[in-house]
């Protein structure tokens, strides 16, 4: 039972903790259902879509903005989406249909349509008339954008309506706003917001006419989603999987990666078997093997995170490819020297000889350089073959650092001590 008015996030919590998602969702006030639905995990959204009737779905779609309606009905089948669109008001259906034409991973996939267009040279009293008409029709205060001959000029800020008089023309009050073409990737949108102080970006078509607005709030939601996807990718999970999936879905999604991980783990074991005579003669080597592997794995994961972020934000360009790589490599080398010196001291304090400590130090240093190379090249290779550079990269990087780390450490030990 709902006691009084709750925040959308509180309704989300109640739905997640319920036994019947759809029934609990239908207890949410109808004006908030769109916001709540978009805040729910994809798995729960799908279960609600399966149970909710078309009539109730159409009712809740009378409240959200066109861009939110687009996000909601993208989760429906093609035929059901078409049926729902036919039941919406003509003006809303047209806006949503237009938004559905754009790929969801582009700038157009993020844009909002709550704006009005006025021409350069218009007076404030006429602008206010346009704004009032829009507000009466949609119930929302729009952003006022200015065009000249169909091309974007700028925005009239809210402060201009306070400073200007009814008979003033808008020309002297127009401010510049960053723009982006509709087909640009969302990574370009993120970069644009990073380098501009504005809280909005105007989306243009090929002819430089205005087709929508992207707000910083939309980009913030995108970044949250990307961070979640990266976390799934590092763990080798499908991005569609979430905590509410059935156990058999989790088995299906994870089994391949676990089996692959098993095979790669056997590669590291194979290297250890090759040096079993060395380990039998110097049992103390076994105590230091996790240190070699662990240091390499940590360094590889750090480089992987930096590389994936660079790929997402398009910061890694071909002309700077080797510069970026050697920068990472030099950092690994000098970090390896520092860590190696500490390793020599700790090994000596634990009773090992200085020569043994040097073997540990050199192994750590070389494995850090292997780790950085793997952390840099593995995601680049996956991107080159058309795969997600985050998905499962950590498995291959861990394999590289374990195999190479053990080979270097045990190989050096066999050369020096046997």
C-alpha cells in the first residue's frame, strides 16, 4: 500500500521489492508512471510490458515528453509499438515517430523537443505569444531558440525577458549555444559538454536547421549507464544482464566466459608445470608467484580502464597511437623500478638473499610492462574486430600477465639458481 505521495525513486524501490511488478507499478499515480518505468531495470520493464494492457500503456504515455515516450516504446515489439503509436494524438505520434527514425546511440537519440522557434527581428511581445501557445498545448515552459532563414542563430535566455521590454527586438539578447549534428556519436556529445559551460547543446540536421536539444541531465544519465556497462564488460557479463534475471538466464550469459576463463587459467598452470623441477628445488618460489601475477594483473586493469575510457571518448587517435603507448610503457617501467626496490627490501627482510630479491624485482618490472602492453592492445584489438573493447578484456589481460609473469619469474630462477 502507498501512503500518500512518494518520490519516483521510492516507487521504484517498492516495485523492485514486490512480488508482482506490474500490479505494484499500476498503483503508481498515472502522471509519474513514465518516469518510474524508465527508472526501473530493463528486466523488470520487460515483465511489466508483458502484463500491462495496451489501454493502460496508452494512458500513461499521455504524460511524458516525446523523448521519454520514445525511450519507453523502444522496449516494445515492432507491431505493438506501431499499434501504440496509432492511438496517440497525431502531433505527439508524429514527434515520437520522427525520434524513432534516429539511431539511439547518436546525438539525436538523446534530444528533447521542448522548444519554440522564432525568427531574428521578432519583438518580445510576439515571442511571449508563441511561448504561451506552446505552454497551453504542452503544459511546459519551452526554451526559445532563434533562427534566420531556417538556420540556427542562438537562444534567448530567460533573463532577457526580464531585461527587455515588449517592443524590443530579440536580436541584441541572443546568446550563442554549442551545436552538434544529429548523426554524431554520443561520445562526441559527452566531449562537447566537457568543454563547454552551457547546460544544453542544440541538435542540427544536415542543413543546419534545428531538430532538438540535449540537456546536461540527459548526458549525466548516459554516463551513469556507460559506467554500468563498463563494469559489466570488465567482468565479462552481457550488458543486458541485471540482478533480477532468472537463474537460467545468468547461466546462459556467464557460462561461455567462465569456460573461456578456465582454458586461460590452464595456460598459466601449464607454464607452472614446465618449471615443476625448479619449484621442487626452490619451494620458496611458490610463495612469491602470487605477487608477480597480482602486480601484473593490477597494472593491466588500470591500463585497460584508461584505454577503454579513451576509446569511448575518442581520445585515442592513430597519429598519437604510439605516443600514448610509450607514455604508458615508460610509466610502467619507472613504477616497476620503484616497486622492484621495495620488493628487494621486503624479500630480504623475510629471509631471502639479495640475489633472490633482485629476481623478484626484475620479474615484477618486466611483468608490469607486459601488463601495460596487454591492457593497451587487447581493447584496441577487440575494437578493431568490431567487438566491445570492455567486454571480457580482463580475462585476456589476466592470462597474459599470469603466463608471462610465471614464465619470466621461474625462467630467471632456473637460469640463476640451477
